[in-house]
C-alpha cells in the first residue's frame, strides 16, 4: 500500500479512537474526525464510506496485526504452543494500546456505553481471529 494512503488511514483511525476516548463513539461525527485528522471531507470519503467503515478498518488492522503475530509464532516454533501463547500477546497488546480499548468501551463512561459500542463492533466485524 502507498505510504500516503497508509498515513491518511492511520490519521483517520487515530482521530476516531482519540475522539471516542474523549467522548463516546456514538456521538463522534465525521466532521470531528476530519478536523482532528486534518484531512478534507473528500479524502475521508475516498477511503471510507462512513465512520462505521472507519471503525471496521481499525478493527481489521488489529485483526491483521494479531494474525501476523500468531503466524510468526507458528513459523518460529514450528508448532502451535496452544491458545495461551496467543492470549499473552493479546494482553500485552491491550496493555500497550489501552487508549484503543477505552475507546471501544466508551472511555471513562464504560458503564453506560460499553454494550452499545461492543454491539456495534460485533455487527461490523465478523472476521474470526
């Protein structure tokens, strides 16, 4: 993928995550994402059809990183060490990406919005890890 495309998508995904941490996913608007990322509306729509597609892209990136790590473990060790080795990596990832998971569960207002946000994530991402 072209570096410019990758950079633009990363800016948009980071903006969505940051705004979701500050508020909640449901109230984030496309204009807020554009302003935070510093991209034009036409650029946003050249990459994503709406904020749900942007969220799905973020989840797909996470899925790809987790799959890549799992495949690397398999190739280095020749055999699967079992599900626990994957869980360890995942928990390390969660620790390093705490802000992402706060965004997914609605930031500090997790008690009120986590079920709606997780429902949205489940609805738009059906790929297994």
